[in-house]
C-alpha cells in the first residue's frame, strides 16, 4: 500500500460502520472517507466494504488489513499514553456500556475512585444488544465476547428477577424485551410463568421499569434497580435470580496502554463496590 494513511480510514469505517461516524472520528468529512475507501477498493480490484442494512461491513479482501490497522493504531495510542510527561489535556477514552450499568454502577463510583481517572476524560456511549468494540476504546457488556482480537476480563455479576408493582396484582400479562431475546433464560421465565408472549416489549431497562409501574404488569429487572424501589415487589420469592456475567473488553494492541489499564481498574472497582453492597444487603 503506497499511502499508509489509508489504513486510518479503513480502521475507522470498520469500527463505526458509517461514513459519517468515521469522518467524525478522523476529523474530516464523509466525501474524503468515501474517496479514500474507493481508492483502496480500486487498488484491491474489489470492494473494500459492502453496504448492509446495519451499515458498511468490511469484505474479506480487507480483513487482514483491518487487523494490521487496528493493531497499529492501538500501539500508537499506547506509546503516546506511556509518555513520562503528563498530557496538557485529559486523554479521552470512549467507554461503551448499557445505560443502567452507567447510571447504577459507574457514575456512583466516579467520586469514590476519582484518583484512578486522573488525566482521563471518559466519554460514555450507550450500548444496547451489540457485541464487540465498535468505535469504543473499551466496552462493558453482558456475557463474554466469543470472537475478536480483544482482551477480556470478567468484572462482576448481576442478578435479574421478575418484579411487579405492590399495589397492582396482574397475573395475566407481562412486559419483556425484544423477540431477539426470546431464547434468553431470563425472558423464558416470563413465557413459562404466564404461558404467553409479553403483552408489551421494550428495548431498555428504564423503559421496562416505567411500563411495569405504569401498566401494572410484571417484568424482568436487575436487582440493583428494583430491590431498592419501595413500589416494587418480587413476582415469586421462590425463584432464584438469573445471574448475568459482565465483561470488560478492549483491543489486544492496547494491552500496555496505561490509560486503558486505569479505566479498566476503575470499572472493576465500581463492580466490586456493587458486589460488596449486595452482600451487605443480603446479610441484613
């Protein structure tokens, strides 16, 4: 490849999936991204990316190049962050996670563990029903990722059970998540208990809790959200919670990046705090 700078455009589009987001990440415009990708496709003799309903997906012709580009980019970032002199401005780290983890675990821990984030500016990104890093530097997600050149670390576990409003006893209908999760053990509890699909479906914990309380229906919630709400009670106290593991991941090329390590330690401490609080509550 004559122009190594093209690798930056290749990696950015692979991570974001859209010309617009790739341009924003690179500080340029969509026309420039499109032109660079077209030039690369001409050099390869076949399309570098394929347009799909979910965005631009890399073709097999560039898979090896993408790995090289991502590794190179990660190594550059790691080298820059390892400088002895502190940066003039906080290093921005994009952290992807589900909103309820952000609000109930990470944000409460920011004051307690502020020292771990010295010199780091966190940019939080909502992450719902996705796998892999995308355009994030580091991701916290439910269940361990199955593929990709990433470093993974289990940070904790959260329990999920079915809750309902205390004042409204509805035994016929329930609210659940999208049908893409119908085979999930948590969703299956609703099918088994009510003998029918959910009357309503939502795509976030916040929306689910709101529907439970406003419509008087039962639904699955993390104990961390529902246990402290006096307006909610367990649907069945005899049912053990479904435990979901949460994992942290980042690209393997960032293994030695002190900024990534500090952010990972911050996430781990926040989950450790939650686990400790859960044990104290259970002992009371």
